[in-house]
């Protein structure tokens, strides 16, 4: 169960998360053309359905990392971070630079006007609409020793797992209360926009990912059997959240459905459990979908980074044609094309890195 190349629940969580977060970005672009009221309702329903991406990504990262590195401690941290620097941090920096230099129009929360502003955009996730995800997720990578320690502490004692989840949930509810009263349409809406890119806003899902692996043998026994019940609960909350998003009126504003609400937290938790339950069934049956999910998960973060770059490129190439196309046609064209380009570029740069590394090693030997 500790083989790195073996598909696991985390692979499915990361696969679903990366494919759905790309869809979220495409939906935000499509909203620029001013869709009809009926199309906006459909978009609201789709957006609500995939409103689990950041929690699922975090949960998947923690699950897989704890699975393949179950005995790691602080002593292993330097080696771990060295690997993550090349795999995650450096690509994030390079793609952020690409956004700032090539597509500065994608900046969020005002454009930079100085060297200091440029450097701040480089680290705060405002270089493109989706980069707040990476700013927040990389904090969980940096905090991995805490989660290793948590996994060791939980051990095989279920009581400790439930305690950790309960404390994380209580903290999260309090955190959400601050957001609801001070940030969400509140007095600090503009000054505290960074609320979504600091790890406390998603710490519950990190603890959930650790718990799912530590107790995976027990969870795997009952989770597939409870899938119908989990699906019913997820479906009810999806319809509720879609209705809430539409109730704010038109045009649909995705900011009116934040992650930071107890109902959304329950919805995301059910979605995560549903994905894990399906993953368990597919893994047990050695499904080709399990191998596919594992491959996608390997390149998930590296394809996530450039997807808005390729989407903006496609948008500019279409020019005025975007306003002449039906909403459904535009969505059907942009989404799969963006996904393919994002994964192709991630794979290309992966191979390029291997070639450069191999040449460097060979050069060093001579």
C-alpha cells in the first residue's frame, strides 16, 4: 500500500479537482459574453456542482503524501522540500512570471506599478485569477511536518482521529464566522480578500486527508456501501447551493458562493467521500480509470498552473467571434481544448526538464 506508483484515493481527488478547477475558470471567461438568463442558471448549477476543487486538492495531496511517506519526520524535511522546490515551487514561480509579463491583464486586485508591486504579485496569487489556489496549497506543502506528526499521533486510535477532525471543524466554523461577518459583503471585503489564500481557511481538509489515510482500512469497508446515501446528501446540498447562487440575481457572481460557509464545508466533505468511495471500487477492480487517474494526478498541479494562460490565448485568438458563438458551443470548445493544452504543456516541460537534467549529469561526468 506504500508503493508510490499505486493508484490511491488521493489520485482521484486531485484528478477531479484539477479537471473541475479548469472548468471553473472557463465558466468565468464564458460569463464575459453576457449569457442569457437561462444559460446563466445552467452555469450557476455547473459552478455549484464543482465547488469542491480546492478542498479536494488539499485532501488529495495530504492523503497521498502521508501514504507514500508514512514515517517521515522533521529530519526528512530538507530533502522533501528540495524535491518539492523543483516539482511545485519553481514551476509556480515561472508560470507566475509568464502571466505577469505576457498577460498582465489577468492580474487581480489592481495592477502592479512598481518593482515592489511586481514582486508582491509574484507571491500573493494575484498574477492570474486561479493562482490564489497555488499560493494557498503550497503552504500545506511547507507545513507537511505538522501533518506527519499528526498522522503519527493518530496512529490506529480512532478516538484521536475523531478528536482531530472535531477540533479542526470547530476552528473552521469560527473562522467562517469571521469571514461571514467581516469579509463576505462586509466592511473588510476589499482589505481582507487574501482570506482565501491562507491555510487556516482550509485546514479542516488537510486534517481530513490525513485521517482518511490513517484509517483507510476501516473507512474502505463501509464507504462504498454508503455511497447511495452520501450521493443523496450531496445532491440535495448541490441544488441548495445552486439556488443560493442564483438568488443573488444576475449577472451570476461566483464570489457569492464562497468556500467559507458550514453548508459548503459539509457539501465538500460529502463530495470528497463520494469520490473516495468511487475510487475504492475502481481500485479494487483494477479499472483502467484508476491508472488514468494516477497519471493525471502526477501532472495535476503542473497542468493547473498554465491552464489560464492557454485559455486566455484561445480567448484572444477567437477575438470577436466569442460574442457570436452560442454559450454552449463556446463552453464545449474552450474547456476540452484548455485541458488538453494544459496537460500537453505540463508533460512537455516535464520531459524538457528530464533532458536538461540528464545532459547536466552527463556533462558533469566528463
